[in-house]
């Protein structure tokens, strides 16, 4: 069942002297509970497309539907957005950071502490609620950012290179945690990444875009035997190398 639907998305940026087309005629469907990745060369408009899906600004043409409804200000709360920077408030405790979205949405205060504690337990940080962001490592802060995103119970998560600033060991651990957590919560997710290995190891499908303007070039289905594994174990599987080479060659052909 399709959950996210993009219909003939075009987008251009306009200045006083010219118009620059960044996305052209993008249509795609993502199933409920599916994890997909967007990859492509620089300038292919991946982050612009993610921002349009998030409703941060409207596309020049085309429509985005989430769970059958066109995206608008009244249903943007269905969407969680996780970025490369954690953007935690340094003057607030970890518990306060996790529940900031709930407070903005004026959800019941009584549930805040329970929700924060449960999510921090889920992401492997059960005893940091009273700490401040400066006391945590980069990987731990990104875990908190994940908990904050999940706290408002979004139906879909948009992940814009959330691991790219981390060291390799932290990155691998967080990949495993994100996939495991999103499967447990049965969330739909879209990851934008430059890392082919990351896309393969976390996703069920990989969408490859070409650039200037950004267009959907090809969709790769990740083999079912890889989808059953954790991202770390995917990289050790014999089938991983073949999938990597196939996507790498296709990406290279785009110049």
C-alpha cells in the first residue's frame, strides 16, 4: 500500500535575472513501513526534494500526498525530520530536548517524562535525562535527536545525511539503531545520503537521481536476503559487493 506519493514534481529557483530548474517531473511511490534511500551526484536536488516532501516549501509544480492526503500545514505533524546536525538546545536537559516537540504541540505534560524515559531507554541512553547536550558525544547526541523525532509519533521520518558528521564506528552503530528502532515502530523512512553502502545496508529500495536538473534515473530493489539483516551484517554478506558495484557503475555513468 502506497503511503508517500510524489506526483509530477518540478521545482525551479528564481532570481532577478534567471530561473534554475533543479527538479524535473519526479513521480514515485513509497509503501507504508518501507525504508528507502535517495542517492545521486551533487546537484541532483535530493535535499530540495526532501524539503518539498517535508512541506518546508511548495514545489513549482506537482503534488505530494502522505497517507492519501496532500501535504499542507495541517498535516505536517505527520512528518519527522532528522538532519546532519542534532540541533539540541544546549540550555535544556536531554529530557527537555526529547519532549520539546510535545510541548510545542501542547500534548499532555504528564506523559512527557514517561515518553522521554521510554525513548531514551529504547535508544540505549537510559540515564542521561538530566544531562545537558555538551556532556554527550556526537553519536549520543544524534541518538537523542532520533528520540526527539520519534516523541511526536510521526508517520514518516525524513533523514538528511544524519550520520555524515560522525566517526565511522559511531555511524555504523547508529545505522543499526535507526533501522532496528524504525522497524519496531513500523515507521516509513526516506534517507538522503551520498554513501552507497549506507543506502544499501539500510534500505529496501534505492532511488538514484541524475543531475542538472534532478530526475529519477533508476530504482534498485535491495535483495530480500539483505533486507532481513542489520546494516552492519549487510556489509559482510556476499551479495552486498555485487549490489554495490551495480549501483556504483550506474552512478559513475551519470558523470
